């Protein structure tokens, strides 16, 4: 079962920086201009990917997470470099969750 979130950045340059960091990481599996597939190196799962990011606009990304992904959570936090991203479960602007929750990590 996968879980979906809309990540909304306050700055498009921050979003581009995060995308660049993710694409240059060891977790990057494949991707083009609109989609990025990531594998959590700590999980060693047999799935094709553990998280999929689909670019939606200059400020937002849809993210699908397949399972608990501690390594990908750390990668995302490091990629943000202190910047701000809001995370909405199923894209519902009334249902903001933390990135920890999005990566299925119990808070």
C-alpha cells in the first residue's frame, strides 16, 4: 500500500535544489523531467522504488511513499538545508502532516 502527499515549497529555487540533491544521491533510481524514483538504501527492499516524486508545478511535488523510509526521510531533510516545505496528505490542504509522518516514521 502506498501513501500520497503534496509537498508545497515556499520558494521554487528550494524545490529545484532539493530535486538536484535527490537526483545526485545514491538513492536515485531513475527519472526524467517530471518524475523521480528513489530507493531507501537502508531498507534493501525488492520494490522497484520506495518513493516516487512527480513534479506538479514550480512550487509543488506529488510524493508517493510505499513503506517506512528512514533513509529517504534523512535525505529529504538534508536536501532542504533548513528550508520550509509543507506536506499535505492526499493533497488535502486541511490535512498537513510532518515529513516524518509522510515517510511513515512514528513521531
